[in-house]
C-alpha cells in the first residue's frame, strides 16, 4: 500500500486512542456537525456532557478501534475523525422508495453483494481554518480507499447531505451518486444522497 503523508501541522491516527477524553471529543465534534446540519434535536444524537453517551462512545472505540481514524493537533486534541464500517442491507433503508421496502431492508439486514465499506462519519472541528478543514476531510476520505482494501470491500458508500462540503471532495475522488435521494432522519427537509466508489484491483 502506498504510504500517505500526514497533513502538515497535524498528526494522523490510524486508530483513535481508547480514552474517555477522546470519546468525549468525538461526541463534541459529532454534536457540532449535526447541529450545523440542521437536525431537530442534535443533543439526542451526540452530547459530550452526557456520561451515558460518552461511555457508549468509549465502548465503540474499545470494541472496534479499526473503525475510527482521525487527526489531532500538537496539543493532542482530536480535530477530525472518520468512522467506517461494513455497509449492510439495512443501511440502504433511507433510500428505499416505499415503507414496505424500508422495512424489508431492515429485516434482511445482512452483508451486501458486492461487499461494501461505508463511511458513516466524516467530521472536522469547525473552529479550524477553512483550508485545514477541507484538507483534513479530503485526506480522511482518500484514506477510506485503502481501508476498503483491508476490508476486502469492492465498493465504498458514503451518504452526503445537500450543501455538504464533502460533496466536492467525493466527486473529485470519483464517487458517483447511486439510487434515489432520501430524507435525513431527524432533519425535516434535508435530503441526502448515497455516493459510491468502485475499488479498482
């Protein structure tokens, strides 16, 4: 695999450390992201001040460290992270054209064919300079291609909301829209689209 250099002034983490502070930071970054995304009740999705949510996040880091990568500053603070995992049939549900189809996908929630890797979180600290934000997001999304090979996945899926800056990066990396648009759960009026990248062997 080709070695990808880190973004200058930031340290790349192939796995985010399993610490309470880092779990809390991931919750804080996620809360920031869903708040800006227009979700109705963002603190129900993520909350760094909620001990239960922080403990749940810590357990996710502990049980599946391979799913979380990111970047941190020189002071050790996580400023961007990406969460990846296998993409299952149930993950197709928001894009189904009927309630019956959505229920069917959730009930048959097994592996996809061809096997797919999903990018389920791609978040950066909004307090960083804009150029740093975009560079970190682009770098992490690019690294998902290498992760797909590790998971023996044949395609990568990512769900992108309207007006999301990740869209331009995904298109630059040759991700393409697949299927119909879907409604973002918890964000009335916000449409989302699945984008897919086939992995060339």
